[in-house]
C-alpha cells in the first residue's frame, strides 16, 4: 500500500487532512513531503500503526492527543489526556498580558493559575525574558506535562512550577499579574458539547459547577489579595458570562472585556485598587 492509497483508504472514515496529519506524524515528515512521496510504499508495521490511529480518530479522540502536540502562540507543546488542549482564543489572553506588561517597569512577576500544558506561562516567559513567571495547577499529571514543555523549550530555568489549588500555596507572595484560563463550562452543557471535548479532555479543566462560575468566585478574591497595588488580573471566560463576571469584579479598577475572533466576549482584564 502506498502513501496515497493509505490516505485515501482512511478518508473516510476520517477527514483527509486528519489522515494526512496522522501519517506525517508517524513518518516524522512535514506536509510538503506528501507531494513528492505519494507513491512511496508503506511498511506493514507502519501501515498497521496508521490504521490504529485512524480508528481512534474515527471514535472522535482528539487529533492532538493522537499526535501528542499542539501549537500555541508559536510554540509546539506536548499535550496528553491529563491536559486541556490549548485553543487559539487563549492566545488573546497572552497578548493582553504582554501588552500590559510592556507598559510596566521590569521585572514583572506573573503567575499562571491552572497552567495545564504550561501554554500561557511559557508563551509569556518566551516574550518577556525579564519576567518572573510562576505556574501552578492542582493536577500533578498536568504539571508534569508543563515541566516537560518548559524543558523542551529551554525555559525550565525561567518558569517555576508548583502544585496548588488556585493560589492557596502562595500565602503572602505578591504578583504583578495573575492570569488564568480556568474551567468555565456549566455542567449542564456537557450533553451539547463535541465528543472530542466532552469524552476525552479532563472534566476538571472544563466544568465549573451549575453556572460555570465556581472557580471565578474563588479565584477573584484570592487574586485581589495576591496582587500588588495596580496589578493585573487577566482571565478567559465563556459565552454569556460577561455580566456575571462584571458583578464579581465589583470593587476592581479598569475592568475591560475583550472579544475573541468571532466577536464574542472572551477575556476580562481588571486592576487591583
């Protein structure tokens, strides 16, 4: 069976581009390789492995878990079922923190709460070389992935990782920025979600009580206590939660909401007074 025949046999049951991605992952080749090697024969072992991955993708397992990688803010990150898969919308959160930090005197002390793969913390550390970056998560398995990503990117000496339930482990430590993409999906929305998300990504990183606001109710007061005067709280949030978050942020200064690429409010920024 040739490369072209394998891809054609795999699509359907899965999308052709997914089939190409899985095969290129196994071959450790870039997409341009397909154009010059379509008639190359696949070995039996590789063919079997390829169709095993195709079957898993057909069962709606996320492509990122099958390849073990996801690009985020120009960084290639390792992902596993212990971590949420980073989304493009979360890059807006990184951009907002970088823009704010550019107006501050360095070094800026940043903590990424619920770091998962380390995506936010590692992107900030990459683009703010003088920043002091800390990342925490209550999941030891997620932290292990984040630490591996830091090592792969040469940032293990720049980002400090710790196991913590939100900011509980930090006591009297003060930061200039608290940034977080917390779980914010109401539990009742699970039935309407894509199987790739609902059935495979960690529920503790997705769902947050009946209205999706459970974590914000805990994190916002903790962040206010942890931030220096004039410090920034930056959080991602879900569809329809803007007004509830505005109420939860009563008493904060300069509360601003930013829309995502679809024009939906997605990021909230507030400064401590």
